[in-house]
C-alpha cells in the first residue's frame, strides 16, 4: 500500500459529512482548490507556472495535504513531461522488441542454419513491424474503453472503474505494449482495483466470466503492476471533491438567501449529477488526472456542465460577488478560470480509435512479443513461395 502517511488520512479533499458543511470547513476545502494547482495551472513557453498562493494562509488545506501525496509527487506532470514520458515508454518498448527479436533469431539460426543460409537476408529485423508512438496511444485508449465495458459487465462501482483506469494508464507510462500485452494488464488492473476499493470478487469467479483467462494469468501480473505503480495504490479521484463542491454550492448560492433567482437545491443536485456523468465521459480516459489536481478536474466538470452557475459560485468564493475587489484577487480569479478552461480542453480531446485499427495493432503487438512465431510464419511462406 502507499507509504505516504498523509495518504491514509488526507485524500484530495477533507471528508465531508452529509448535509451542508460549516463555513470554516468549506473554506478549507474549496478556497485553496486552485492555489496548489498542480503542474499545469498556467502553461508558459519555458515551463509551467503555478497559481500564486494568497499572501495569508491560516489553515492547512486539503490541497496542501494532496501535494504531499505520492499521487501528486509521482504521477503529476507538465504537458511536456507527460509527452516525453509517453515517448520514452514507446522508445524503450521498441528497443526491447528489437532485442528480443535478435536473440530469438540467433537461437533459431543455431537450430536451423541451413534455413538462414538460404533465406537469411529475408529474415532480418526488418520483418518486425514495430508500433509507432501514435499507434500506441490510440491502442491504449481503445483498451481504456474496454475497462469501462468490463466494469459495467461486472456491475462494479464507479470508484473501481476509475481506479482500474488509473492503474492501467500509469502502468503504460513506464511500460510499452511491446513489452506487456494490454489485454492481460487490463484484467489484472481491474481485479487489483476491485480489491483495493473493497469490492469483493473471487479470482475464480472473475476469470470464469472472461474469455481464455486463467487465475494465474492475472495473479502472475499483480506484482509487475505494483512495481510499475511504485506501490502507490491510493488513487485520488475527482468524484470526492465534486461532492464537496456540491455542498459548498448550496452554502454559497442558497444561504442566507438565494444568490440566483432560478437556482435551488434541485438545480444544484441536477448539476452535480450531470457533472458526475461528465467525469465519467471525459476525464477518466484523458490526460487530465496527470496534469491537474482532482478539485480542478471537479470544477472543470461543473464549469463545462453549467458555466453560468459555476462562474457565479466562483465569483462569490473569490471576489465576494463583487466585480472588482483588489487587483491581486481579480488576477487570481481570472487565472483560476483559465486553468479550468484548459482542463476542460484536455479532458475533451478526442482520441480517434476503432476496433478494426486496434485489431491490426494487436497483431503487431503479438509478434513483437512472440518473434519466434513471426519468424516461423515467414520461413514457411518463403519455403512455400507464398506471400507472408
């Protein structure tokens, strides 16, 4: 489990009781949501600038504690860092696949020297189709969608689905599909997430409902995934701070008197439900969790779902409802809104993928992991004089 002591007691937001929170709790939960805004609070040409903290800080916020978590320290990046990490994983995978091909070829040369004497020039690494960076990203996105379907098939709660996707995506930030086939990692990520989120299902029952899967196929990969995750298993999702905002929206927009004539408890409840759907539809499979904090993503969901209500809430929260407070507060408010909009853009970026293309990439992946089968198929085709 996670070695950070704060992880067990301090998730992305302070635990909120049922009903409305008191004002002091709400401030500690929401006022600093973007002060500690992760790595992409404001993109700059030479790097990333964080949102400046207010001059006075009278409490330790949930975000302060979140920044001490292993999720923030290990799995938060700038846009450039994240892209570089993905590219490095792909390049490492290509090198591993080439090395495996060459070692397999050398072993087969020793076994069948006469075959390679005749066809050696046609049995080089040039026959190995490596997976490009772009193909790998589309391929992984396709399997991320499969996690959603598998969790729905098993009727697993949202928390399990979100954690499984997080495990899967983190694993492939440090590994390539040319090293580990996604189908196997996918099943193990779901099973591991179910255990972590206290959703009990036995390994036998789990495998019984999956095609061509044995318990040892899943259990044998658990430790490999744990190593890739650096044993950081506690995942901070945006759903919990979203609930905190649901409570705080009621506090600011409805008490002591309604701030908007057409907003009531039901309106805010419907906004909350639609924002949860937004998180499921856009945020989970996007890069947003690597680039933004959970509260920022939650606010992005609310803002994109209903800009008018959310912006009114933000003005009350940061400007006291006034158009012009002091300039520093105004600048911070504007930066918060820009950050939210950037988060929305990242979360809603579409990754074009299809089952047909994924099937073709899967074949490349299979032969990268099993070069002996590729060489045997090519040798047979050469001996029979048929196209490979």
